[in-house]
C-alpha cells in the first residue's frame, strides 16, 4: 500500500505539472450547476514472478475534482472487479464508464475518489529476466542459498511499436516518405535493492548507491522509444553473492510526449539541426558540382582550341622549315650569283663603252683624213668583223634578252599582295597570321590565368573544409557533442556507424580532390609559363621575322624591277649596237667596192660609231644599275633567309609549347570530371542521406508524440480532464521462505477472515 500510495501521488503530480487545469466535461443532469478542474490518473500495477511472467494485473484510478457546485462526470474505467478504495459504496456504471454526480460545495470544494479493478487490456511493456550463476544460466530458485558470481539480465520491451509511413526531407529541397516503426514513447526506471550478502556490485548502465542498511541500490533509467532510446533494451548487473537470494525489482514507466518534454525536445532540436546541416551540405555540394562541370566543359573547349593551335603550329613550322626557309636560302644563293654576274657585265660594259668611244674618235679622224683611208678601212673591216662575230654583240644581246626573261620570271614569282600564290602575298598573309597568333596567345594567356584562378579558388574552399579545425572537423565535433548527450543506442548507432564514417570518408575524398586540384593548378601554371616564356615570345619573334621577310622581299622586288629596267635599256642598246655594227660592216664593204662611196661610208661609220659610243654608255649605266639592284636583291634575300630562319625557330617553339599545353589540358578535364564524380556528387549524396536520416529521427519523434497524446491513458479520462497513466511492474523475489511462511499465511488468512466476519457482524448489528 505504501508503494501504491507513492505511485498514485507521483502520477498525480506528473499530471498536474504536465498540463494546466481544464474545465470539466458537459454535465449529465439538470442539477449540474458548477464547474471543476479534474485530474484523472491511472496506475496499472502488475505482479510478475522472478522470470517476468505476469501473475496478476490491476488498475488503480484516482479522480480529483476541484471547484464548486454540482458536477456530473463520466469516467471510462475497467468494470471487471471494480471496487471503491475509499469506502464500501458501489458505483453506477454505464457502457464501460463510471457515472457519478458530485456536490463540490458540500465536499469543501475538493473530491477525491479512488478505485481498483482488474486490468483486462494487454500490457504495453514486457519484462523478462535471465540469471547466470558463474556463467551458467539457472532458474531463479537455483540462486537461493547459492554462492558465486551472479549476473542478472532484464530485457524490457515496448510492445506498442507499429510501422507507419512518415514524410521526411529528401535533401534536395523536397520531401519523400519512409515506412518506419513508431512506438508510444515510454520513459521510466527499473530499480532493485541488493541485500548485504551481495558484494562487488557492477553495472555498465545503472546508478549504484547504498541503501543505508548495508545493501546496494541499483537504479536504471529507461528511454523505451526510438530514436533517443530503443523499443527493446537489456539491463544487467553483476555481483559476488553468498547464500544468495533473488531480490525484488520494480519497473515504473510513463508515456511521454518527447516534443514537449524539455529533456527530449533538445534531442529533437539537435536532429532538426542535423537535417538542416545535411540540406546545406547537399546544396553546397550540388552547387560545387555545377561549377566543376562548367570548369570541365571550359577545359574541353580550351583543349579543342589548343589542339587546333597545335596542328596549325605544326603546319606552320613544317612549311617554314621544309619549304620557305630552303627556298629563301636558294633565292639568296641565286641573288648572290646574279649579283656576281651583273658585276662582270658592269665591268665588261665599261670596257665596251671605252672601246666605242675610241672607235668614234678613230672614225672621226678617218673622215678627216683621207691619206690613211685604206689602212683605216682595213683595220675597221677587220675590227667590225670581229665585233659582228657571234661571240660579240649578238651574244651579248641574246644574253641580255635571256637575263630579262629570267628577271621577269623572278618578278612574277614575287607578285603582289592579294595575288594568290605569290611570294609577297604569302609573306603578307604570314605576317598577318603570326600577328593574330600572337594576339590569340595573349588571350589564351589571360584565359588560362582565369582558369587557374578558378581552380585555386575551388582548392582554397576545399582547403578550408578539410584542414584541421575546418568545417568538416567542426561537423565531426558537433556529432561528438551529440554522442555525448547520450541520445540513445539507435541515435548513437546512426551517428557512429553511418554519419561519422560518411563524413570522414567525405573528408578523405575532398582531401584527394584538393590534391588533384593542386596538380591541375600546377599544370595550368606550367602551361602559363610555357605561353609566357616560349609560345608568346616565339610567336612575336616569328611575327617580327615575317615582317622583316616581307620588307626584304619588297626591297628585293624593287631591286629586281630596277634590274629589269636596266636590262630593257641594255637589250635596246645591244640591239642598236648590233644594227650599227652591221651597218659599219656593210659600209666597209662598200668602201672596198667603190671609192666613190668612201665619204658616205665614213659618214655612216662616224654616225654608227657615235651611236655605238652612246649605246655602250647606256649599257654601262644599265649594268651599273643592275649591279646595284642585284646587290639590294642579295641583301634582301639574305634578310629574308634570316627572317624565315627566326620564324622557323619561333614556330618550332610555338609547336612545342602548344604540344605541352595540349598535353596538360586533358588533366584539367579529367580532374574536373573526377572532382564532380568522386567529390561533389559523393558529398551531395552524403548530405542528402544525412538530411534524410536526421529527418527520419525527427519524424519518428513527432509520430511518437502524436501516439503519446492519443494513447497516454489505459482506459481514458473524463472529457476535458488532465489524464495520465503510469505502469508499475513488480518482479517478485525469491528467498526460500515461501514454504516456511505457508503455515503463517494460512493462520494469518484465518485471522483476517475472522476479523472480517466480526466487522460484518458488527455492521449487521448496527
């Protein structure tokens, strides 16, 4: 009775503390004229043997009304064996409910009524007990009087769990559904007191204290619902025992609303924060993944451009080295040979001009004097024969014509800008293309710098995440704090076996991703270095060489044009000279034929000699101009060859640098792809899973809170009343005194019967 009284009082205190007073339900009769605050507590007390098998179940109910006037109450109860604990009066029962009317004014404003009846419903809690003596499982009776090392294991099960579909966050901004077990949340304690013959008492979960009589009190706190606790839990204690007994144990548990209880609501807030952190982690990882995919696509475009530049640079390098440079060198050699030949022509034409002058002077003297006419004519005839010979002027005229034709071919090869297939047009295109290439490489340098900046920025973010004390370590620290709150086996299991390993794996993968980004950054730095030290200077050098080659080619074309002009004049002079010599030859024949024509022939000879002197002077001038032009041509071709050599070297450097850049670009593509696949997507998946797992914990607690509110009473309370049910399971002990006390029990029972008879007799007499 002391235990029952204390339990009823505690239940009432819990009920009053849990909720504010509520007005009574609508009244039953016309006499009802009052109002009352009602508190209804139900205590289900069960007695079980030492193994946990229940022998009997009763429900004790206490109804407290505070108010004034007349109030009618309908209170659901177990009607089987219903008895009044406060007197001998009966109850009015209708449809499974106790119906009564109370005059609160007459009762002083407070009515208390206690009843007891048989508990006919299933117990929401189940207890079973195992006993191991020196490691061997024994029956409870085997412990009595035995000595050794005793281990006792209590298994407490919340039997109210059932599968429900709950809505949880999906970690992507939406929700999904999961089927999860939900139980009515129960919290309580299991206590036992070990007598003094139990020593070296140990337990991993119990609170141990002395009982003041030499014994040891063992108290377990119970949280019998996920996710804070477990629906089934095992509690053990061990001790060395002499002359053993099985001590009595008592389980007391109450249904609780975990969303309203300050003790459990903190855990719910922690789970909600975990869901939020998981959502934020998944969102950040998805954004990182999108940026990495952009980086990968940009790197692929960069790779395509580099491949095209590389192929173009290879073609340019091959063209300059295999075609343009050998041709320029041949042109330089030909120009040098032309210059040497024209130097000889210049020298010969000078001597020819001097001879023509002397010839003119001689013919003039011949015209002036007739005494030496015949001898002079003989010498003239002999000289003109030699001059008109094939090795003389005709050969020179023919050579000049051929030389002019060759120069025309050279000029045609030089061509002009805009004329496809000519040297000047090709050099102009080469100069323009190399200028564009240099500009493109400058733009490429800027683009690679931006790409490296983006990679370094992502790497810096990963460094901040994975470094010691970073965001991931902070998340791990928060999880450790959560474990320190003793959130229960299921919570600890989820955090320890799923969330913490997942975060640690994410940290490892992010560290590898950061290192990969370091390699990507180094590759970009190497590519930028190659651009700045090789490609861009090489392209500029090639552009400068092409400009020099273009200038030299224009100068060469000008010199060759000058040569061609001189050769035209030379060809005309030689033609005139041949004609004059032929005329002189004819004149000399005529002189020999007739003396009468001597004067006329000498006049013609004098005129032809003058013309010859004039034309040979022009020949000498043209030869000098041709020599000067050929000198310019030789210098221009040498500059062209030197410029093309520089261009070939620069194009080789460009090709080498582009090969190196094109080889490094796939690392950017692969690295960005791996960061997306192995890093960001994995982190997003971990974040989504964390959000779902924590969301499931919160959803289970909310669903349990709903069940606690709906199922907190074993039978129900009056409408509008504050109600609460407590469950008390007493596990009876064994001490070997049952048989000794049997006779005492019979005698006591006889005395109790006699006493009861006396009381009844007195009542009848009264």
